[in-house]
């Protein structure tokens, strides 16, 4: 029997600041729809005051995941970093992270946007199965709300945060299959370069991008989730729980309708975190472990989605594992 890679531990780290958004304060955004308006009285997002403090969250999440797995930095063979938006054009983030936390193993950064958490799991699983690596650290981070203009309504959907998991042989959820599909047909974010009349560079959602996602995401969800089931000789009806990357409130209902399953099988995170970009799927798995009453051996699909890059679904056989989400106590160099 194949000895599947497992999630040995996971950690999510949020800023020390939380914003509560009341239902009546919701703003119309590019992603607003008339389908099942968000009903919770209050939801939360987690902003950093300084985008550069994402490094603190990345470091803290890695160190916590290592502590939960009872490992040292010398036990890690490979590092994969996925950030929803890099700090600059140099592409040095993974190496700088490795240096800060004392890793001497190879490190790579992957650029698949908000779907990076699941795509990193797919890559890590393949590397573990190759038997060239024993334990791989996946670190994911999001601070892309800081790259939008201050008056961008969609910023009310975006949080800052980081999450890490350790993949290897041992105890924890088994990663028994993965499956990726292209999302290149979705509309990309637009980068607006600074000019003399507009001296602040920023990114923005192009008009119509939210509607395009709403119209085409069901097909992507079906392709991804049926594909990962097919690759492991399962049916959708065999799956006990789902998580589909949920940066807006209507994803939950859209996913249930697309997959033709009871919405109670789909875990929801939007009211607690908004969009955490590449870190959201790891945070969701930790939340599922704590709140979704999963039993040993049940099958779980977690699906990440990055527009204009890749959507990846990972099929897990569930087992308990050490994990936690916490707020950082280290800000402004403290």
C-alpha cells in the first residue's frame, strides 16, 4: 500500500488588529451579487498597519508549525513559499524567509496567486513521494490588501495573515490525491504604474472580473473536485466534507449547487477571515479540525483557486493533527 504524505502540523497567524464589519456597513464591490446576500450580523477582517510586517506573520507561522510537529529547522529538507503578492520584483522572498528562520535547505517561491496553498501541497506531496525529501515546509502569506488604493471597496473583503504546514511521513491527514486545472481564462488583476499625475502604483480589479468569476467558477469547481476524485477512484458522493476557497460570501452556495451536494458538507470561513489569499486554505483546514467534527478516516477535499493561474484540489483522508490559529504578539519589532 502506498505510504501517502501527511500533514504533520499546521499553524495560522493573524495580525493583532481586527476590524468588525456590520451587515449594514457592507459596501458594493466588484464581487457583489444578488444571490443570497451575506446574512451574518458581523464579520471580521484582519489588517496589518504596515505591509512589511507580513514577514513577522510568516516567521511566526513557520516556527509554530515546527513546534507543533516537534521538529527543528535541521529536520526540514525543502521550503515552499507562496505569497499572494510579493513585496518587489526581485523574487527573493523564499530565500530571505529561509535566512531569517535559519533554514539551510533548498527554498522556492511559487506564484499562483490565492491558490498557492493547495498548489504547494500538490508539489510537496510529489516531492515526498519521490523519496528525495522527507519533510517539507509550506509557508503561505497574504498582504495584498495594501497594494490596492485606499478607496477601493474590495479592501473590506481582504485580510492579512500567514499559515504554515509541515508535510512528511508520520501522523496526520493523508494527502491521497491532487488535481489542478487552468484558470488562465479568468480576468487578471490590473497593475497601474505610478505616474506624475498618479504617483502611487497600485493594483485593481478590472470591471466585470467579479461577474466573470461568478459565471465560470461553478465549472472550475466541478472540474477540479471531480478530477481529484477520479484520480483516486472515488465519487463526489464518497466525500464527507469540502472546503472551497472562499474570498466572498456567495462561494459557499455556488459550490453546493455546482457539486449538487448538501451545503452542510461545505465548510465556510468568510465571516471569520474574509480573504486570506494563499494562506486561506491552510487556515480553513485548521478551523475544520477544530469545528467541523471530522472523524478519523473521513474523506475531505480542499480546493484552492487563483484567478489567471491554477485551481488545485487536494483529497485528504482525515486524521487528527496538531494545529492552531493565533494572533501574533510581535508587532513593530517587539
